[in-house]
């Protein structure tokens, strides 16, 4: 008996060592060159399991370099240089990412031809996902081989969460389903209206055009190339339709998910409700991999649109003077409650949205969007502000149009359309701040914020872009993990810098340093406790990400994360649980 027990104990010891081996011999994921890195035959075996859907990464700018594979091609390289800041260059390709900081010039069209094209932060392999089994196979392979796993739909992520050195990437871009459900029915759901099932790879512009052609609208980003099913909606999702319908995440009826344990499930408010709650606002790439979402759509109809601008005159020439200019900017912030119909005695509109752009010498409102309203309603809402500008002697231009549908309204908006790709440049350095209604109702508080923005844009290093959102009368929605700071929001403002591919890297990085260690702390000092947007933040952000991005939801999100991802296969900077691992000096992902 005793010897049998000892033998059994020995067996179970061997088993536990054997199975633990993959995780605990090292606290770090393997990089190419490490002893534990899977052999070529292990990758081939994975490819066979995937029926050939495994892609070894060759960074696209290899055509600009002679090393390592002598694939330099002058014409192809010229073409790539001229399109390097367009989303189309990255979104439809495996492993490519938009963010210049994470590209890190490891294979860059602007560096010398003789410089070798290296993988750097690009994932080593991608699975071209078309089925749930592909995702499950990726999770299994990553677990068994201690390889880092990442998820990429479009590659927009500011924190580099859709790429990773030595990673296996789940590339979701080819899941292109678009199915309209004229009357959604789920016995547990009170919602009975129209919906759409969207595959992970559908970009915002495609979704907008498709639902528009069928007489509907859907909540998607101002940036047409973001992935509505990916990090955009999973992180909350703000939209020009947010005033009418709330955050993108508020509209989701179902998430089709493959969990890190390999289960293929539909998460709704009543089934896998904790997973539904977490994925609806708690951040992409954290709890599971989404194959599709089913989300509400709304009947389309007319939209009143408009734009406004005024400039600061060059010194010595005629035009708006500096004092008046900044008073005009200040007055805009103070007018937001009126625009949203939250102020007694004004003709506001609860569903109005608009974008503002502030530079050192210009102020513009773009994409003023009044769904289901007339130009007269738009003009009446803006009238108190325009009268204020006149009283300041500000010379402005203001125009309006009546569009028959949301998609046409979006499409003609300067800086956003044309669809499906839009024109927002990809390579920006951003840091966001949420600004609540109570803040913009306080003239002293607004003056302090405008002062900070004024000094940030002074030498033209930065501009400031704000979105008015509102959403106070948006339809009721199931409980979700959208950061509470969105619920009493007046505007979300981003301080922006445009990456310069012709300036020294140190120059580029110095703007990031200034943004995170000077400008953002100054913004936060005058807006204490309001929060930032987890999807629009610089990776060098110095604030407390748990409080600023997730707030009261953090602990519950972390327990859901641990429940569905017990082996920590999904990791991201500033994602929930993001502080449980870190990158070492070689870029190796290690448990803390
Ligand atoms: C130029 C630009 C403009 C933007 N405009 C807006 C805007 O108007 N409104 C707004 O709200 N946000 C906007 N954003 C922010 C945007 O929402 C985030 O970058 C978002 O993460 C993009 O999601 P994605 O899936 O397209 O990108 P990816 O980089 O592919 O993914 C982002 C994150 O989601 C994860 N992920 C992606 N797909 C899946 C999936 N299928 N399942 C699970 N996890 C997944 C990734 O792992 C990563 O963590 C903008 C960003 C940029 C760069
Ligand atoms: C996977 O198999 C397909 C089909 O045989 C092949 O085209 C592809 O190159 C393979 N991928 C890798 C990484 O070997
Ligand atoms: C960029 O590459 C350099 C040199 O290899 C490395 O030291 C640095 O950490 C990398 N930066 C990022 C953001 O990966
Ligand atoms: C990805 O898979 C789809 C479906 O099999 C295929 O049509 C497409 O060519 C693949 N893309 C790449 C880059 O391999
Ligand atoms: C937007 O507000 C206007 C005016 O209050 C209203 O007529 C219209 O129906 C609203 N549209 C939506 C989509 O809520
Ligand atoms: C409805 O809710 C019940 C109880 O929560 C759950 O068991 C069931 O799976 C749900 N049905 C659907 C279709 O979501
Ligand atoms: C007002 O602006 C218009 C157009 O920008 C310009 O032509 C005009 O000269 C300006 N007038 C004054 C008084 O600045
Ligand atoms: C958007 O505008 C472009 C050109 O400006 C046009 O070709 C396209 O048809 C428009 N799309 C929609 C959906 O209106
Ligand atoms: C307005 O903001 C200032 C700080 O900018 C603050 O000191 C003051 O208490 C605020 N007033 C109200 C009524 O909240
Ligand atoms: C704005 O910045 C540019 C570039 O630094 C500068 O030339 C211009 O004078 C600035 N304008 C104002 C009004 O400060
Ligand atoms: C920023 O400027 C550098 C230096 O010239 C430029 O070559 C590079 O393309 C930019 N840096 C990066 C990482 O793109």
C-alpha cells in the first residue's frame, strides 16, 4: 500500500512538474532565441491545426530596406512613404500597427535603406482568424508554449495593446459579417427593435455605410477606421451619435466571445452576465476575444449639420485680437450646458454633438451634428453663443447644411469623411481628459482650464480637440462597466501632437515627455478626479490608471478578469490587471 501511495505520489509529482513547467520555470514569456521558444516544427504543427491560417510576420516596410532579405523596391517604398499616415496602410494587414512610438523605427520607410528591417515590437506570427476554433487554438498554443498572445483588429491602440514583441497575434480583421436583424428577440431582453450583428473585422465606416443603405444608424467612432467590435466599443466608444444613443457599449445586446479557457459563449445581460458587463466598457483584449457583437441600430432620418471657425490675427494685421480670441474659446466651454439643453432659458438640444479644434491661432467647430432636427433648431441652439462672439467683436464664419441621413452628414464633414476610411491621421500623440457639466458651469474653473490649454498650444506643439457628448436623454441600457465619468460629461478633450517622421526621434519623444509630465498634470490639476478615457491615452501616462480609467469598477473588473483568464494569457498596458505583468529590459513580458 505504502509503495503504491509513494508511486502514485511520484506520478502526481511528475505530472504537476510536467504541467507546471511551461508556466513556472520562468516568470517570463519566451522571446525568439530563448530556449523555450517553440521550434519550427511546433509552429508548423500549429499551422496544420489552423489549416494553414498562420502567417509569419514580414513588416511591410521591408520594401524600404536591403537587409535582411534584399527586398528593397524603390517604387513600393515611395508608395509606402506617401501613405504612411493613412489608416488603410495598417488596418487591413496582419501585425501592422498605427502608432509610430510602438513601430519604433524597427522597420520604417523613412530610415536608411541599409538599416536592417527588424521585427522589434511587431508580433512574430498572426493567426488569420475566421472561426472560434482558431482563437481557442491560439490560446492553447500560447499557454502550452509560454508565448505572449495579443489581439489585433485594426491596430489603432494608443497603448500598443494590439502588438507585442515575440507575440502570437490573433488577427480579427477578416471577420466581416454584417447581418441586420429587423426585430431583435431574446426572451430575456426588453429590447425588441432593430439590431445588427457585426463581425470583429468590420470597420466603423463600413458599418455606417451598410446600415445607412438599409435605412438605419449605428453608434460608431468619429474615426471611420476604428473597429466598432474591437477596442472601440469594448472600451466605451464615443460618437457623434452619442448624444442621441449614449456610448457605443450601452447599445450592445450580445457579445460572441471565445474565453481564454477555450469556451465559445454568447454573453448577454442575462447569460454570462459578468462577462457581458466587463466587455461592455472595461477595455479590449482583457477578458476574452470577441468574434462578433449584436448591437442596437436606429431608424435613420434627417440631420442638421454645421461648422464654425474664427482665427487669431497675425500680430500687426487686422482681425481678432488675442484677448477676444481666448474669450471666444472660453465662452464656448461655458456654452456647452446651453447647447445640451441643460440650462434654463436656452433652446438646447439634448442630442447635439460637435467637435472643437483649438490651435494657437484658430478655433473651429466641426461636425456639429443635430440628429432628426432642422437647421433652424441648430441655429437657435447656437444663437446665444454666436451673439456672445459678436459682443466680443469676433469675426467668425458659420455655415449649416441639412442632410437627409446620418451617413451623408458624417461623410461630408471636413476632417472625418469621406467614408469608408475617413482622413484622421494615424500618428498622433494623445492624452484625454473627461470634463463634466458641473465643471463647465463654473466660470472660474473654465478659465483655469482654458489657461492650461492656451499655454499648451502656444508654440503650436500641441492642439486641443474636444467632443461635446451629452447623452443625458439617451435610451435606457443594461448595467455595464463604462467609466462613470462619462455619465455627466460635457466634453472630452484631447491634447494632441502630430508625429513628425522627418524630425529626430528625440524630438518626437520630447513631445511625449512634455505631454505626459507637463501638460497632462496641469490639465488634471485644474480638473481633479474627473478621469481619462482608457482608449485615448499616452502609454507614458503618469496618473493612477486604475482610478482615472476604471474608478469604482476596477475591483469587480479584476475579479472577472481572473475568473475568465486564470493563466493571464491576455495582457495590456493600463488594461485591467495590467500591473500584474511588466516588460523587462529586452521587451520580454514577465509576471511582477
Ligand atoms: C486616429 C484615432 C481616432 C480615434 N477616434 C476615436 C473616436 O472617435 N471615438 C472613440 O471612442 N475612440 C477613438 N479612438 C480610440 C479607439 O477607440 C481605440 O484606439 C480602440 O482601442 C480601437 O479599437 P480597435 O479594435 O479598432 O483597435 P486595436 O488596436 O486592433 O485593438 C484595441 C484593443 O482592443 C483589443 N481588441 C481588438 N479586437 C478585439 C477583439 N475582437 N476581441 C477582444 N479584444 C480585441 C486589442 O487587443 C487592443 O487591446 C481613436 C483612435 C485613433 C488612433
Ligand atoms: C501555413 O500554411 C500555409 C498553407 O500551407 C502556408 O501558405 C503558410 O506559409 C504557412 N505559414 C507558416 C508560418 O509557415
Ligand atoms: C525601441 O527600440 C530601442 C532600441 O532597440 C529600445 O531600446 C526601446 O526600448 C524601444 N522602444 C519601445 C517603445 O519599444
Ligand atoms: C486570411 O484568411 C482568409 C480566409 O481564408 C483569406 O481569404 C485571406 O487571404 C487570408 N489573408 C492572409 C493575409 O493570409
Ligand atoms: C433629438 O432631439 C430633437 C429635439 O429635442 C428631437 O426632435 C429628436 O427626436 C431627437 N433625436 C433623437 C435621435 O433622439
Ligand atoms: C435567459 O435567462 C436565463 C436566466 O438568467 C438563462 O438561463 C438563459 O440562458 C437566458 N436565455 C437567453 C436566450 O439568453
Ligand atoms: C472677417 O473675415 C472675413 C473672412 O475671413 C474677412 O474677409 C474679413 O476681412 C474679416 N473682417 C475683419 C473686420 O476682420
Ligand atoms: C461619401 O463621399 C464620397 C466622396 O466625397 C462619395 O464618393 C461617397 O459615395 C459618399 N458615400 C456616402 C455613403 O454618402
Ligand atoms: C469653481 O471652481 C473653482 C476652482 O476653479 C472652485 O474653487 C470653486 O469652488 C468652484 N465653485 C463652485 C460653485 O463649485
Ligand atoms: C503659432 O505657432 C506658430 C509656429 O510656432 C508661430 O509661427 C505663430 O506665430 C504662432 N501664432 C500665435 C498667434 O501665437
Ligand atoms: C521622429 O523623428 C525621427 C528622426 O529623424 C525620424 O527619422 C523618425 O522618423 C521619427 N521617429 C520615429 C520613431 O518615427
